[in-house]
């Protein structure tokens, strides 16, 4: 992985956005720019960091880490879940199947934690004992493990909005997802989460919780989509220091964007109103943590892509498109 000094030198040219006039643009998400070629989507993962449903700033190499780590994980769960990933013609790019996304996000939690308004611990600490339709006992403490993983879904927020809590029963009752399909979603999400915990454990990490998105094809078959088990979508803690830090009243040592959320929460920001810009030193430290967890989980060295990323991406995608069109 790069040193903080090397990351800092790259902070002047992060990937914020990209224009690819030779591709059809579909959408611009919080983190991804989405294009289409025939029955495939081209996902360009930028360095934008989103938290509290807001774009806080840019983190060098973040897009590359997310893209390459997702590719690793899709391969690692392919035996238990169909997924949309096809190939990666550039460190920041995934070519995926074009599918119909389900209108809910599937959050799987193995621990009671978090600082956002939708976080399990935030609601529990305010006195709620029935959260997402699930009953919780008194006496739980922040970062306690749950007896078994639970699913706490949210709706998908429109641009600028917040994800809203919803129960599994409400998802089916509102017709957002059929009962049979939701049963498949639940079984797949729990199986993928348990696989994630197993792989993370071998890397010396705890996968505390995560978010999945699913889609269906024209025949109604279920697929994992978006990203999987990245430091953007998941909460990872260092296993060997966990017990001691909890005993001392400290937060777990994390390798995800909870590091950023905790910094903002300490300054009094939890998602209401406009956030203050992401400080450069915080962006650099976040980049270092993302690179480190990539290396821990995959067992591979992080090799930074050529900068500026937008020129490299355009060149690699033009070559890929030439191959697709003409062989």
C-alpha cells in the first residue's frame, strides 16, 4: 500500500466525475457513474465518499479499492449467490449485467452499533426496543454481538434524501417485493453475510454489518448487484484488538468509512443540513485504511492505477468497446 505522503501527493487529482461521450450515460449515483452498452452496464467507480446520504468529499484511490474489492468478493461468493459482475477492463470499472434493481436495500447486522439515524444502536440508545419489527432485550451495549445475524431493510432514498427504515413485513405488504422473492433475498443475504464473516475472520477482521442490493433478470432470477463487502458498504473491525478496546470503553479499530462518520458525529454532524467539507488529512487516512483492508482481505498488494484516472479509464474502455464491437 502507499504511504500517507504518497497518497497526499495524489489527493490533487482524485476521480470526481468522468465524461465518456462514446458511451450512453444512464445515471450518476452517489459514487458510481453508470453507462450502458447493449445488455451490459458500465460502472465507473469514482473517489467520491458518501456518508449520511451526502457526498462529503473525495478520497484518493477509493474508487479503485471499491471496484477491485467487489470483484474479489463476487468471485468469493459465486458458489452461493448469482451476481451481476462480468469483467473489469480497468481498475475503476466493472462491466455488469443490466438487471432490474429491487427497490430496497438489504442491511444485514451481526452487531448492534452505528451512529447514523438508521443505525441499530442509535435507535436502541434512544429507548426503542422494537426496531425494524424486531424485538430487542434491555441491557445491550454498543458493539455487542447479536445472537444471530438480522436483516434491517431500508428504502432507497432519492437524490438528496435519506434512506427510510422499513420492516420485512412491510416490504411484502406494500408489494415492493413478492413474498417468494423476499424469501430468496433473505436466504441469500444471510448466506453471503456468513461467508463474508468467515473470509474476514481468516484475514483477522470482524464483519460487523453490511448492505446488499439485489436485482432480477427478465425471468425473475435473483442476482447480487452494486458492490459487496467493501469498506463503503460494510463495517469491518480488527479482531485482535476488539475485546480489549471494548473493555476499555473504546470504539473498535475500524477499516471502513465509520472512521469518517465518527469524526463527523464528534463534530456534531449526523446528517442534518449541509456537511462540512472532508478535511484533506481525513481523506488521506481514509485512503490508507481502504488500501489496508483490501490487502488484508485479498492477500494481494494494492497496486495504484495510473493517474489521472479519467484519461486511463477512457483509453481502456475505448479498447474494450473495440473488442466487443469488432472482436
